C-alpha cells in the first residue's frame, strides 16, 4: 500500500513538473506545435499529447492564429499551433529611461497588444514621471481592450541600481529626484495593480535571453553600454540579483586606481574610461565639440579613423572587465547592447579578444560574444517577462491542485 501511494505521488509530481516545463516553454516562445514542444522539452509525443489535451480541457491552452510553419510550402495539413489562453490574463510593462516612458500591454501568448511612448526627462521628477506612466497604462489598456481586472501585474523598469529589499533606487546620483521614492508602491497605488521593480540592464538582459541575442542559453551576461555601463546576469535561465538586488554593477569595476574620480566615490571605475561621456571626451579636441556616443558610433561606422580607434580602445577595456565576470560565472554567451553595440564588429571583436585572453586557461569552449537583437524595446519586453513569469507560476500552482 505504501509503495503504491509512493508511486502515485511520484507520478503526480512528474506530471506537475512536465506541465510547468510546457507552460514555461510557451511563455518564452509564444505559439508552438506539439512536435516543437516535444523536440524542445525532450518529452515523448505521447506525453506531450496527453499534457496538451489536459491543459486544453482546463482552458489554459488554445489554438493560436500564429503563422504555421510549412503552410503552403510542403503541402499536407499544417500543424496546430498552441499558446497560453489570451483570456486568462494580460501583462503590463513600463520602461522608464532617462529620456522617455514606454508602456506595453501583452497577452500571455507574448503578443504585444498596445504600446505607448512619450519623451520625458525623468531624472528630477519622480511624481510627474509616475503620473505619466499611469496615464500611458490607462491609454494602452484601453487600446488593447483589456480590462484592468484581467491584468496579472505590472513590470517596472528604472535606469539605475535597485535596492529590492527597500524597493528604491540605490544611487541618488543617477536619479536624484527619485531618492527615497518607493516607485513600485507609488505606481501600484496610482493604477491599482501589483507592480514589480527592476533595473534596465537586468530586464534588457532577461528579454535578450528569452527572445533575443541570448535565446537558447541558460547562462548569459548582458552588457549595456550607453551613457552608463550596466550588466544583467542570467544564471540557470533567470536573473541573478545578489543579496539586495544590485549584482552586476560592472561599470564600477575599478580598472585604474589612479584614474578619474567616479560619481560613486571610487577612482578609475570602468565607467570613467568606457561609458558615453568618457568616449566623447577622448575625441573632444579632435572634433572641437562634445560628441554624443551615438554620434561617435555613427562616425566610426562611416569610417572615421579617430572614432574607430576610440571605440576599439574602450571596447578592449570593457572586454577585460567582462572577461573577469566570465571567469566567475562561466556564461555561455555575452550579449552586448546599448548605444555602443550599434558599432557592430568594431565593438564586438575587441571585447571578444579580451574575453578570449581572460578565459582561455579555464575553458575549452570559448564563451561567445554576440550583439543584442531587441533594440530599444528590450527593457519594456523584460518588464513584461517579469509578469509573465508570475503568470506561469500562477498556472502551475492552480494546476498542481488538479
């Protein structure tokens, strides 16, 4: 009797695990056929068929209108594409950058239903920025025809290190008007929805791992180089944040102890030699003007030798710091995003070489360095992913009781 009960418990546990794996796969990929699910999970087609029938019966999965691979090309009946039921809920993502607020609404099949963007200087006025975010959320939900009661939550992105224990920006020098503001709580009060907060590098890294330059990898280092340098760490397929949520501050790795004083109080941080303002300063005398990082990158791509040299030098500095991170975490891939990444191989190859030099003693297969793919929408997609992760847990808990 005891052996029978134990076997029943084991079978139920395995079924629950398989369901969670299937739900996670659909959350990450949108719509898939049963054959694709079997191939990606390693489960037998019979097991997948049984799971799909069960989940469809419970109203969790539906047929999708997504384009069916092979339709009209090979002949024969196209496969049925499956996705999480749109009516089961929706997610809202909010990306607050240094000069904008972007809001997106998506269903659980990962289809963006509405999106709004407003240019806005956000650093000095948290209250106004959150009011704009709340307004855009309302407009986006109305456009998507999604009732607020169907929204499972809001993912909120801010451009700075986040002290998750207190729910505030950890550095007042980056967003001075946000000092002491509990951004997730304040936005939640305005819109009447649960809000989860994280920083831009983390959320862009999460999105790139799920759907962009790092997809298919469980261990990714995402690097964002623009006005500042941020880093998102993905370990075993999800964000690694550290004890208080500020892991990944690669921009404050000291590369020259006698270098310039950084706003954080240290000397010679990576940001002082390789972030946007430092790169522009390298070229100020030659160009007789203060170029933006975007202008430097554009000139380098067009063939300007000075700008190419500047990008090569700072990319090598960045590569040394990234190589050290690779020795600690042993990622499968480094994904390079932000404005600097628009320099393509002028940026990627010096980083690649530095990472190769740093890791060759310890790895037989080198970590690959690849460009980001999601552009300036990576942060808002990552904010959506935070909510979708909770949706998968919601489904799994609900189904485990079945």
